[in-house]
C-alpha cells in the first residue's frame, strides 16, 4: 500500500501537478506512516499564520507589482543614464544597477527582463555593444538584486529559518545586512567584465548634461526616497520589517496612483488580485512544506543525511562546493520560492552541523538561485528573454555563459570568504 502511495506521488510530480499538492501528499503519507493525526497539517497552517514577518510578503509583493505597472523602470533608466552615461561603459553599469534595484523590489519573477530589459537591450545595441553582449547582460541581470533588501526570497528564507527554532537565531535585518556586500561584489565583477570585454569596441557615450540630470532627478523625485525609507527605517530601528512593508506599500500607492497618476483606480483591483494570487501560492507552499518539515524532523532525515555525507565528506569546504553544485542545478529546474521552502529545512541543519553560519548559508543559497535562473538548459530567465526579444533559446545560452562564469567566481568568493557576508553583523 505504501509503495503504491509513493508511486502515486511520483506520478503527480512528473505529470506537472501543482507543487503544493505534491508536497501535501508527501506530508500526508509521512504522517500516515508515522501514525500521526493529519490534524497536524492544520496546526502548521495556523502556526505559519501567526508569524509576524509573514505580513511583509504580501505588502512588499504588492509594492513590486505596482512599480512594475507604472513607469518606474523608465525613470530609473533615465536617471542612471544621466548620472553615469558619460562614463566609458556607462550604459552597461547603468543596466546592472537598475536591474539590481528593480529586482530587489519586484522579485526575480521575470518582470525585470520584461520591463527594464526591453528598454536597455535596444539602447545597448544603439551605442555600440554587440547583440550577444546585450542579450547576455539583460538576461543575467534579470535576477540580479535577490540579495538586496527588501527581496522577497530573503524574507522567505528568514521565515523558514525562524520556524526551525535554531540555537543561533538571527533576524531578517541580519539577512538584509548580510546581502549588501555579496550583491555589491556581484555587480562590481559584472561591471568590470563589461568594461574589459568591450575594451576594444567603440562605444558611444553621452556627454554629461546638468540640465538632463536635474530633469531626471525631478521626474524621479517621489521614487528616490524609497530605498532610503527601507534602509533608514529598518536599520535605524524605527520600523519592524512588516511595519516598513506597510509604509512602503502606502507610499507606492500614493506615488503611482495619486501623484504620478500612472495607475488608474480601476486597475488597482486587478493588480492586487495578481499580487495576492502569487502570495497565496507562496504561503500555501510554505504551510504544507512546514508540515513536511515536521515529518522529516520526526524521522530524523536531516540527521541521517548528515551522517551519510559525513561518512564520505569530512571537510566543510568540500561540503560547500558540493552544496553549490546541487543548488545551481536545483535553481535551474525549480522556482526560487519552492526551492526555499522545500530544501532549506533539509539543508540548514546539515550545514549548521558543519559549522556554517545560517545567515551565510542563506546568502549562499540565494546566490545560487540567482545564477540558477539563467543556468542552461532550463533556467527561467533564458526562456523569458527568448520570448521577449524573439531570439532562439540556444542563442541565449551562448550569450549568458560568460556572465554566468563571472557570477560563479563571485559565488565561490562569497562561499569561501564568510567575512564578505558577515562583515556588517
């Protein structure tokens, strides 16, 4: 009977059943085998609803959807071009900065490629960058910024870890601080590669225009304070993360609906529905995954995995390289939210057993997921960019590989030099 149930769950998974249904079925089977009442799943649903940090997810998600529907991306591109367009390779640096900031607020859902990449890709070709370079830059930058506040994956990782009652607990502010230097490292290395790879190519630069800068600053005057609100509000101790999320969503509503008037009131219900549909899916997956986590812990699965790994891998550094390989492959085939809620409860106890700081692990995990978005053959960004720019996906493979190599080098530095992540803690 149990074998048939396992077979049924496997068929569900490979036939494309919703991920929450597969996880829920696995949880129910685990409780059935352990002779535990299925009411435990309801308890997990209640427990996750009591998590204060969970309030930040729908609020930050709605903020991102509102910004994606407005002309925020155009204003960001114009402002950064006025600031850096006169530099050699300035437009590539602009692309990296804008994409990272936009992804931090909207999440790595492909919105950055569609909204910002559509502006930057033709601009890059126009000033002299090759088509291959432009495609690679906008495709890989579509997930750049996952490590910057108020990234939804950072918040979700914090929620999962808090539910596990770790001996060395941390706050979401620790994660926000920890992501700053790794994100800056990735952006800096990509900027250096962009300059080096185009060193012999005649790239047109726009002259610095003070009036254009003033005009761009004035046009963006209402959106410029938002990163300052997040950084100052949270790190200054004025707001909790969930309170800051409420402030941001109210501010974005005021700016985009009332001041800029780019989102008509009749569009708000549709945008809210789209945002909450995404959040509802995340929370449902999160709840059933916590139930599955209970099954795994009761069965001592993480402990057994650690014992198996320990019998073959003695070194913490060898474990880390194997973990990176696994996570890169995972990020290429599974969306980031499902990967976090399914794998973090399994990986986190094992990593802690090797003496890895849970904050450091979180940054390693998300850095891998960021690269996984454009890892061939099935990274999601590759297909979004292929559709958006009407290019064969194989052409996107070739364009993304050099940028992927740069980010893997950054990932190795982040993995083996914990100070990059933990310096601000």
